[in-house]
C-alpha cells in the first residue's frame, strides 16, 4: 500500500497555547505530522499535546522556534494543544497520510537552520525501504514582506501560507528508491533571513504476507497453484 496524502489543517494564534486541529477525514491508523512555529527565538514547549511524540526539536533559528511531532490517529483523538513558555505569534500545521506502517511509521527525521539565507537544504535522510513519503517543512520570518517558496525535486505543496509574520511551507514527494540520502532545497523569495528546514520520511505499510495471485479452490480463496 502506498503512502498517500489525506488532508491538512492549519491553525494560528498569539497566546501561549498552540491549539492544533485534526485533519479532516483522518482514519484510524493514519500518521499525523504536526509542524509548530513560534515567533520567539527563545520559546520552548512546556507541555506536549497528549499522545504526541517529539520527532524534531527546535533547530535554533534566531528569528523563531519550530518543532515537529507525530501521532498515529485513533478514532477517539481530540484536537491537540501544546503549551508554550511565552505568548507570541504561533502556527500549527498538521498533515495526515494513509498507507503508512502503523507500528513504526517514521523511517527517519531531522531538522536544520541557517542564518541570512534564501535557500536551505533539508537534512539528508536515507530511506531503508522503497516507497517512503518525504515530507518537508520550511519556515521563515515573513516580516520582510511577501514571500514565495520553491522546492527542488518533484514536490507537491500542501501548505504555503503567511500567518502572524511566519511564512511556512509543507510539501511532499513519494520516494521510489532506498539506501541513498534524500535531500531537497527549499528556497524562499525576498530578503535573506533565518530559515528552518525540517524533513520526515514516512514508512509505507508492508505488503500483505502470502501475497500474489489468488484463485477460488473448493469454495475457498487461496494462492494460485501451478500444475
């Protein structure tokens, strides 16, 4: 089964409580990835959302703070809330995918930042299996004016938005290969700024055991038999 985009939900605020929204249509077993940004470079997260696991800690952009969390959706899930160390401009983008491995959905993840740049490469991640979904997140201080993101590779943008002076990107690409490092350049227009780039590889669900052609034998479906 291939990993496939389900939906994405974005929320914003200016207090110390980052309330996310479960993406529409999320189904049991879907992997949800949450990207959080805060306008303060010294902000920390005092309380994690219940049931969400930290994947990438703030890589330290001077103009902002950002994090990445994950959770496998279950039917009783409620909208998550993270508590920041201080009030400020914040954004929460949660993206959901189907077709993932539910027991170990994350193949690899990492983040980086750079000062006074327009282009930043996501950290190189090495998929251990074919068919992983690469999800990339870019964030930059948007106070310098309107900006536009572009990406290398064949990425599909799911979020490109400016809220609370934070301009961010969420984009994805299905990776057909394994065993070699995968990185994508994220480029933002406008004046050079401090930029963060986070990347997550989602592991696809394993093929069903005993797969192959099925035939009807004696009223029961089973593997085809030659001869």
